[in-house]
């Protein structure tokens, strides 16, 4: 490999990590509160609001059911407004974040719903306020599952970031399209695939290990 290609490869890895890292942070910051809203406003929830829950659920399902490549193109006007461009790493962060938020919200919602109902009822019987039930019962009990779901979300985002390379988003996907596919360079394609597999493996290993530690402490 030439020095130029190695620099391109290092830049692609950096861009991919930046895209996924920022988008994952946004997805966690918005997706977790959204999951809490979906759980607590459902029938029988501590903040029961069926109408609000139905509206939120419909919006989440609408974004989740849209294929990422279509969402990527559909959000180009919004991306231009938010970051001033429709190409590059920061332009890819917008659709990546918007696609990941409802995905993570649903995954986190499942973990929150699996919290033993008896614990919630016991807290209510002891006179705990509803916000205390959320912070001191729901979240701590569901945390291992939430973090496990977040790991799955990040892994899915790595694949989506590669797909974003098809529209000039940068990163490893962009390298695979420009140098591998368009120039019929099998070596480049294989290198990018191996790197993506390695990144996914590291993320999955780190996430699983962290969840196991939390589970043991619990």
C-alpha cells in the first residue's frame, strides 16, 4: 500500500468513528428519554397519557419503518439547513442520528417494560413520587438491558455509516465506493470489510463486557 492510501484509510477510520460516535451520543441523549415517555405514558404507566403515547408510538414507528437510504435522501433539505451542506461527515451525522433515535428508543423501551411490576407497585405503596420511581426503580433495574440495546444500536449505526458513503458522506463506506467499487479494486473492498468487522467486534465486546459488570454488581 502507498503512503497516500494509508493516509486515506486512516482518515476513513477517523471519519467513521466520528460519525458513529457523535450520532450515538445524540441517539442516547434523545432516545432514552423518548423510551421513558413511551413506557410511562402507556396505559398503566406512572404518567399515563394514552393519547400522547399513541402519537409518540406512531411517530417512532414511521421513522423506524423507513429504510435508511431513503431517509438519508429525504432528509437532505434538513441536513443542509442544520449543517450547511449535504456531503461530508457532519452531513451524515444528521440522518444517522434521526434513524438511530427511534431504533434505540424501541430497544430501550423493551428493557424498561421488563422491569418487575412488583418493584414499581412496592415503591408506590411506600409513597414514592412518580419521578422517583422513574429515577430509582425503572432506570437502575433496566440499565443493563438498556446498555446492551445501545451496543446493538451502535453496531447498526456502523453499517449505516458505511451505507452513507454512497452519497459522499466520507468514512470507510466512501472509500469502498470510490476506490473499491468504482475502480474495481478488490483489495480495497476486502480491507474496508475487514476493518468494519473489526470495529463492530470491538464495540460488541466492550458493550457486552460492560453489561456483564453491571449485572454482577446488581
